[in-house]
C-alpha cells in the first residue's frame, strides 16, 4: 500500500505595498496640507522628471514648479519620513498618500477615510492645529464606543481625529 504525501501547507502571501490615492482638484495644495497634518514629507520627484524631460518621454506641459523644483502637474505624493524611498525617482514603497488631479469636485461622503490618533489628551489641540492648516471641524461625536471629531480637509474629504 502506498501512502499519499501530506499536502504542502500554503505559504504566507508576500506582503503587498500599497498607497492610498486621493482624487484632488489641486493635488499640490492637498499634498502640502496632508504633509503638515501628518508630519509627512512631500516626495521630490524632480530628478526623475528632469530625466524624463531630457529623454523626451515627458512633455514640459505635464510638469509644474512646486516649491522651486520640478513636479508632475497632475499627481504628487506624501510619505512617512522614516520610510525608505528610491533616491533616483523620489518614490517610496511605504506609508504614502498620492494625490491625483481629477476634473470633478467631490460631491458625496467618502467611502474611505483616515483616522488620526494624536495621543491621549491631545485631540482638541490637534483639531485646532488642523483648522489652522485649513481643515474644518464638521461635527463632534460622542458614543459609547468613543469620542472623536469628524473633520474635512481643504477639499472636503472627511477624516476623524480621535
């Protein structure tokens, strides 16, 4: 009698890098807001852009001057300052928000949003700081599950501060 070998257990999947993409009317203003809100850095893609321009692979009309350096006209990302990134492209595989220009304005409630956790006892001062950056407090929520403030960024995207 021959025995059937035991099936090989499935291996764990390789983690997938991801970024959250946010539609924006003004991606650069959104990047500035969220970089300041989160303590992130705006990615510097200028070296990549200059190479693409020199190769003729990118038209000059697809770029803008952003804080004194070349940037893509229709998209820009912010990333956590501790995360790795490729120095040749300025792009990182870590915690990122990418803002992409779209022609239409936001019209309905977000189906996904960020929850910010500034730390114990810091919610009110964080809400005030974010309002100073251009956010708006929409409502204060107090439920048995917790308390938070629903806010909107300068383009109306909702997020919560816990």
